[in-house]
């Protein structure tokens, strides 16, 4: 079955870069997403990447995709305390009733000043 | 952008009662709505997929009779937790697919259900 794996915790200092890693199993994924969840809140889409792309940059965010290894990463440059949250990677999987998102367990990013 | 309004944000109910959670798409038509459940410090688990005008498709292990999903219109999907028990306490989030892949999916703000 589909499976998305992430490391659970990451702690960085303010101003450093953060790299959050994710591996997925389904090679038929069309889109891969990164979402941010702050405590008690819903999910905020940060960025996405097509499965035929290797890299995507969006301001402080850089997404790298290695299709061969099924590895996805999110790099946050100049990490700020406001970036502290849980980050989920997700892949879109064809489901029998539509295309649902399958989420990893989430990486808790803690930014210290 | 496309917004899904979910309410209530939080609800406390007694064991044995039923709770209804609503998700409305405000400025687009949501043909398909997904319902997720999230336990503390855990990932979002897909519970079911609902399509407007047809029966929901439930993921393995999710009780259809306990978690009733209705998607009667293109802008409204509801999840009713029937005969709630403390183990049903969780964070429930709905999501809708958007045509523009840039946005992909939009999520409701979630409902924190506590059953006492």
C-alpha cells in the first residue's frame, strides 16, 4: 500500500536553514505537496511539485525531488521562529472514488532564537 | 482562493450522542470531499471520500454506520459521528479537490471533538 515516511522532529536555530525529508512509495504519484500545520489549526499549503520536476524554488522554500529514490525534501532558508510548526509531505494517489492525499506523519520543526 | 468553511471548530458531547460536522465550499463547487481524522501528534488518516449525489467510499477499518457522510450538494458535505464514545475524540478535517493544481487541495480549519 501507499506509505509516506518523514523524520518526526527537527530543531534549528533562527537564521539557519532547515531541511525536512520525506520518502514515498507510490511511483505513480502525480503531485507531491508540502503542508504546514500550526497548533490547533488546519493545513496550509506551502508548495507542491509535479512528479516530472527535480526542483522548485519559491522564495525561502526549495523543494527537491529524487524520483529514482522516491525522496522529497523541503528546505527553508533563513528559518524564523514563526516557521515553528508541523510539516507534512503528501502525495496524491489515485483512489477508487477520486484522488485523495496520503500524508506522512509530519515533522515537528522547532526554531529557537 | 478556494475556501472550505468547516464548523464547528470544537465540540464537546456526551457519550452516546451524535455530532454533525459541516464543510461548505464557499466560492467553488466541491464535487469530491475528503474526510480525515488526526490523533494528537499523528498524521492525517483518510477516513472516506464523498462524491456529490452518491454514497461515500470508506477506507478500510472505518465504520460506515458510525461515521455517516452526506454530500447532498456541490457545496456541502457533512460528517455525523453517531453514538459517540471517548475513543472518537479526535481532530476531524475535511478537504476538497480544486481544479487548478496550483492549489491542489483546500482544507477546512478542522473540528476538535471531545467526547466525555
